[in-house]
């Protein structure tokens, strides 16, 4: 029974489910959501770790050649042409 409570807690804490929503799910579907939420959180943590180490692979440094254009209404105000 404690493992069921752990699932309820996990869905409530990490997935923002209500206790009633978790309780009313069929067992197999509840287990699928718990497993999928675990997978999602692991993927997000790995992505954050890669990004913090600069290993995300899709970072880009802005330069004069790839920066977005300044909107016209701000060009004169900020001295850009």
C-alpha cells in the first residue's frame, strides 16, 4: 500500500496532479504516468546539466552577422541603423 501512496505523492509533487485524479486512474495508466514522468524529469535534468557545462550542442553566439534586426522604432533611440 505504501508504494501506491508513493505514486500519489510523486504525481502530486512532480506532476501537479490532485490526489483524487491520481486515485481515480486505473492502476496500469497510473503506473504509465509515473514511469513517463520519471523519464521526462531525467531528460530535463540531463539537458540542464549539458547546458550548464556548455555541451548542449545547439548554442549560438550573437555577432553582427547573426543578430536579429533592431525594430525601426528603436533604431534612432538607441543609435543603431
